[in-house]
């Protein structure tokens, strides 16, 4: 996977690691990339399950005292810049949904991620079950099925209690 990502023209180096719950993979890279173009590039040569759900541009890879990749510090880099720091106006309900997504997926949702739905952010079957149990008290019962079909912020807002 790393070699395929490094084949992208402006990426110098890459490391791919699982998230802390080991349910999804994340890619950290040094260089510049358009995420959509990078994913399209990867889809040409990798099966869907091998494509990371999240990509993080970083300046350098954090190393521990032994000179090895510090996975804990690397994961912390993905939690720094998020939608809460951006100049986006969100309702309390939207902030609550985003917080639920971030907690379940163990990522921070950036301004660029605002148009993505829960699946596109890296949800798997277990995280979907957790998500539904978290939002059930917040949404109308008849909206759960529609939210499962398209768990985007826009869809979820339509079924708010």
C-alpha cells in the first residue's frame, strides 16, 4: 500500500497504520496530494479494502527515542486540525453528530470532510451499530432506515427530534 501511495507524483514518503481499534487503515504522507485524485490513483491498482479511509499530510514522521516510528504521536497528528477550529457555522445538533463520528472513528473531521457521509469517513459494520445506538435518542424513529442508507450530516439533520 505504501509503495502505491508513494507512486503518486508529489508524495515523497508514506506510512500506513491501523487506527487504534484496528478496524480501518490510515495513511500519513509527506508531500502534497489531492485526496480524491490520490484515491482514484489507488483504486486503479488496489482492492477497495486496501485503500485507507483517511489521509493525513504531515511535515515529518515522529520517531521515538529508538529512532522507530512513534505510532502514538503519529495518531495524535490526525487529531489536531478539525472542523471545530475552522470558520464553519454549525448548529449544536451538527456539532453533536460530528463529535459522535469523531469518537467512533477515532479521527477529527476536517473542513474538507464536511461533505462526506459516515461510510466515506471510514465506518465499518461495528461502527455503524455504535453510531445508530448513539443517535437513536436524537432522531425520529422513522428516519433511522433513511439515515442508514445515507448517513450524511444533511440526511441526519432532516430527522432531528
